[in-house]
């Protein structure tokens, strides 16, 4: 077992006063405000926003102001915290907590959600999501689609629900132990390798297309090295050990986009991790499974197995010198050895009334 202190990111950021809200956004949200009065659980919210992530940053800034207008028109005190650096997210969340915010809203993609999550686990402050980035799987799972203003309107009627999250222990790029919480999924193997190849500048320019190009390059030229996966078996004291070239620990029912429902049984309400273990190095078998996922016809067998557990340990095979990447919520963290487990009653999440996560 890895004995790892929780990884904390400390940085200093600046508070940014929101710019003048567009008159059209103010007018569109005023009607919502009168309808929502009397059923809003939030009184004060912070919108955490990274202006340099994703595409079309100028449009993103305008979109954040549109969401801000919705909350203010509904009588909710709302402020925007603009992140000058990735590390400033933690400082802004801590400031929002100090100011007595009921909720912190991650405005961005999976990376922004992941960064905000680290400071909210173990608190009573709710996490909300306003999708802006290249990909936001949590927003898709919660049915938060459309414009940021539409997501803001949905959050006004959302229910705060206490959920568990995943926690991953790993070795960082310097070989030091670390840990992170995750809410969507964690992966060891090819998917983490894919994330490691994502150039931030190119991702802002090409968006989701870059994922597809790099995924094909990995499939065509990757070696898919095996590693060991150990997890409790049938409640016994002796763990079951298998070899895999890729492991996904999934927490959401749907990723949205082309993947949608990858791991049957996965849900934010579940008390465990759904594991998809790729026990093969065959490119042909991997491609067949991926195509089946795209057409919603994938099944599981001995080669690609669906498992359920509350903890799992992954380590390199004896004598192996392969470097195997590790990621959580799309963020590359380091390499093996890894432990994945669940943290009960960890987080308050804002879930819209019509969502089916």
C-alpha cells in the first residue's frame, strides 16, 4: 500500500472584479430571477474561471459574464475569480470558502473541475459545474448542456447531494508520492499516455479533433505494456491479480460525446468504482471494442473485463522498465505504483432536478 500525504496545491491569485455585464444577458436572466425566488438554496456563489484554457477565450469571458448575470438577477450574490495560473485555483477556492460562499462553480473543462474538487472534498461547500472547456464529462453526466447561462439556470434549481469520490495515490514525475481526488474517472495506461501528449496550445486551437488524432497515433504505434492489477475477490483476504494494458476506474454514468456510457453500472450514486480492465495487447481487439463503444454495442469478456470494487492496486510487473502513465479526470499525474479507492460522504454536488447521473 502506498503511504502518501494528500497533494495540496498552494498558490496566490488575484480577485478580479467582473466587467460590465452585457445588457442582453441581464434582460434574458431577469425573468428567471422572479421565477426562481423562493426555491434557491444558494445565497452566495463563486465562479472559478480559467481564461486561457479551451478555445475562443474572448467568447468564454463573455459566456462567464452571461452566467454571472443569471445568478445576480435571481438574487444570488455571485463573483468571478479569474485564475492567472493553474495553481491559483486552490487559493481562489479557499478565498471563496473564507467569504462564506454556499457553492463554488467550476467554469471550464474537466481540468478546472478537477482543480476545484481538490479543495472542496471534506467541506460542506457545494461544487457546481458550468461547462466551457474542450471536454467536460461531469457536466455531460449532469445534463448541463447548452450555453453557460443555461447551465446557470439549471443550477439555480439544483439539489445539493452528498456523494463519494475516488482517490488516487501515485508517484509524480519526480518520483515523489502524491494523491488526488477524482470525480469522473482515473486511468492507467494508454488513455493516460494520450493525455500526456496533449499540447495545451494545440488543444486550444484544434479542440476535440486533437484527441482523435493522438488516439489513432497511439493505437497505430503504441506497445501497450502490461502491468499488474490487484483487487479484493469475493470478499476474501487473498486478492485477485490480473495483468492489464489499460485500466479505467469510472464514476460517471455517461461521459457525453462519442463515449457516453462506457462502464455499465457506473454512477455518482454508486458506492464503488466500476473498473474496465483491458487484459490484452491486441490492437485489433482494442479497436473492435472502441468501435463497439461508438455504436453502443460493446460487451465484456475475459479480454476486456468489467469489474466492481472499492479499492485496487496497480504495479509494474517484476523486471519491467516500461513507463506507464497515470491520469485522473484527464489530468496526467505521474506513474506506477498506484492505489485507487473510494472516499465516502466526501463532497456536496449540485445536481439539476432532471439529471440522471
